[in-house]
C-alpha cells in the first residue's frame, strides 16, 4: 500500500493552494529546497506527476487536482479526529453551536432552556456563521452542533433531527407586480432576477450575496427578489412584502452534528432540543 504521511499531505496542499513554492514555504515555516524535495518524494512514491513546474509558474496536473480535493478532506478528518478525541476525554468540555444570525426560527431560547435542565448540561458557546458555511463548521471541528436549513445546506456526512417545518415565501419589493397576491407559484417567478450566494455553485443571475441583510437591502431597491424560508425574513422589514409560494417544497430547520460524533454531551443537547420540540430522545 502506498503511504503519504499527514505532514507530506499538508505540504502538498499548501503548494497546490498557493501555486508557488516560495509562498508555500513561508506559510509552512520551512525552507523552500526542503519543501521541493518533499513534494518530489511524494510524486515518486505515488508514481504520478502532481505539479507542472516552470520558471514562471506552478500548476496542477489532473492527479494533483485529485490529491488536492481529497487531501483537504483527509486533513480535515485528521483534525476533527484529534479534536474529538481530546474533547471525549475532557470532563470539562463545552459545546459549540453555530447558527446564522437570525436563523434559528425563534427556537434557540427554548432549546437552551431545556438543555439547562439536563443533569449533565455544559456551557454552550454560540458561534455565528455565514449563509453557506455553517455545515463546514461541523466537518472541520470548529463547532459541535449547528442549526441548518434543509434542503439549502449540504447535510452530507452529518446526522440531524428536524425541529421545525415551514413554508417558503417570495420576498418582493412592495411595488412588485406580484406583491398584492395572496400566493404565487414557482412558474410566476421563473423569469425574475434571483441572487447568487457566494460559495454556492449555480443559483440565479442576480447579484452575488453573502448574507440575508444584503439581500433585503437589494430587494428593497428593486435589484432582485428571492425565495426563502419564512422565518428568515420575520419580522418583515419596511418596503418588503412576503408572499407564500404555494407549490414550493417546505423547508426544515434541523439540528445537525457530525455523523460519527456519538459523544454523550452532544446526545444530551439533541435530546433537549427534541424535548423543547415535544419529542422523545433519538438514538445517536
């Protein structure tokens, strides 16, 4: 079996991301000749060329692209494994919950109250993530739990429990042609300008956004419209109208955690969240 050490993988990822041996060496705090030799050894061991080198530039081969993609995940997995091992053996470990500002559908206060009544309750640190990166907090170990929106957030590799189901609404400027409707359908929105979310492939043809406050301002200015879960735009800001989309699939607010994270302190928090919702504790 061909083996690549974690240290060597980290070296390669740094070079592949920087596409420059000098910058990668500075980032890694090692000498550039030593870094070049390490990458050569990896290529020889794997039997493939990972980088195309010239006097002017460094670029990735197809093999290099593959190793970069999977190498990042492998390094994240090692980091998460180390963190979780430390936390599992730490009697004083705390919980970290990541949410989107305003993205808890008014559930968080009740969940924290229910959790505080658990005999093994710990301190819960609230972290604020962006519109699209909260699931990554779980994958790379920055957080233990997250409130996410399905189907918008990628739940691959995560376990989760649905806490709240709600409809989706079209968010429109008050003078929009559809603003006076009691409801609309997806076909009514087909030719409207929709935003693109930074870091998310695809999307609409409108402006690129990173959070809901940006979106609301641009909608009020008539630059775009959007379709989101109702709770993300309540209370409705002035100059904005929310119209239910009758045939849009419902969205769910879910409490998520890493699929392999079976620590009792995580299970206790999930149990409290379901208690607040009025359900029995799941088996993790």
